[in-house]
C-alpha cells in the first residue's frame, strides 16, 4: 500500500461519520467486484475443464439413481479405524 500524504488523511478525518461509512462501503464494494470477477473466471475455467473431461472420456456421467445407490452403499459400509 502506498502511504497517504498527511493532507489526504486530514481530509478523510474531517469527514462526517455518515460520509466515512459511505466511503468504507464504496471501498469494500470495489474489492468485492474484483473478487467476483476472479471467481467468475475461475468457474469458467472449471466448467471448460469438466466439459473437456466429459468429451474425452476422462470423466463419465452417472444417473441420479445410480449415484444415490452409490451414496447409500457408502453410508451402509462399516467404518474402519
């Protein structure tokens, strides 16, 4: 982070509580927007990877019925310690 000059700090300190709250909300929103963009890009990459895995046969699909059977079978297995 760059150092703020004293005149900028003085201006910020002179703001009303309401104005400081608005500024804080603005700054937080600006950070969240960057995070959302990064997240969307990551999901786009993940979706593309999964589609490629399906097309190449690296990943197979399973019906809902079979998936539920597998889950139930895993839950019925005794725990090993």
